[in-house]
C-alpha cells in the first residue's frame, strides 16, 4: 500500500502539472512524460551507454527515444515479450537488420520487425534500461506494480546474461524523483543511474537480486511463464543429478 499510494500521488501530479504525455491517463502505466527525448540524450552521454553494445530495454512510451537512440548508435536492443508468455520470450532488434528504426521500436512494431528468440539465443546484456513510475534519490524504483521488470532481471541473472556489475538505468522526469524513505524488498532491482532531462543521479551501490526467489512465485505465474518452468526444471536437475 505504501508503494501504491506513491504511485497514485505521482500519477496525479504528472497529470495535474501537465507533464504527462500521450497515452492518457498516466495512471496504471509507466507514464510518458515531457522531456523523455532529452533524458534519452543525457543517458546516451554516459560512459555506461557508450561502452554498451547490447541493451535490454522496457517497451513503454517514455523509453521509446532510448530504444531509437540505441539503434541509431549501433547497439542491439533486447525487449521482453509481454509477460514473458512465450517460449521465445525476448525480441531482438539488430540495427544491421532493420531499415526503419522508428517503426521497429514501437510496441507493435517490435513484434513485427524484431526477431523473437529463446533465452539461449540472446547475447550478454551490457546495460538495462527500466521504466519507472517513481524513483527515489537513492535508487529505489517503483514500477506500475505488476513485478515483471524485476522478474525479467531475475531471469537474466539466472541465465548468467547479467551479473551484479551490469548497470541498470531509468529515464524519468524530475517530478518522478521523490525524496521518500521507502522499504524495498530483496527482489527489487535498484537503479545505478537515474537520468532526467536536467540531471544524472548516481545512487550509492545497492545489492542487486542474485536471481529468482522461488518462494515469491506462485503456481499460476510459474505455469504461465515457460522460461520459469524451464529454469525450475534445471534447478531440480542440478539438485538431483
């Protein structure tokens, strides 16, 4: 409830202040905001971006400029299939194979132009970009409440496609940066870079989740996400060779 109250406060503020951008309303989603392109440009000036060749990005509207900038900078972009619902649960956008970067980086266009791959087929990820409803100055992220961003990170950790040194960034409006003392769980992914149109915040390092916390995954979620079933089977085989 603490996080939900903050979500509602930020959504209301973005709408009332005129910072929110299409799609409307901002509520119930990673909100699109004024200055998203400027935040993407500021992120692209950071050393973590410059050294990355592969980026895993969320599909939401405020990170559309991030995805387009990545392709234009020659970086491969990976996006998760919504809710990880398919066996081939990632989409690969390779700038060398695409002609229309603008079309390929939209939510609908990524599924048309991207190559759908299984987890064994994707490369190691150099940088993760996440969408946020709100983020604290010390790097605590509040998403829209469904938990898929943290779950995608945990899956990548289990597959050894990221590790504790892989930087995680978010691009937001300054009004989404909050000065609150919030309790975050061990499975919550911390932000190493918080980038707004006006500034870059580099929180002190926080421990990242080391992988999946199976105690938090109910049977329904395990059944509906093929990669979880596979990872659980692999874990059982490792315990009982």
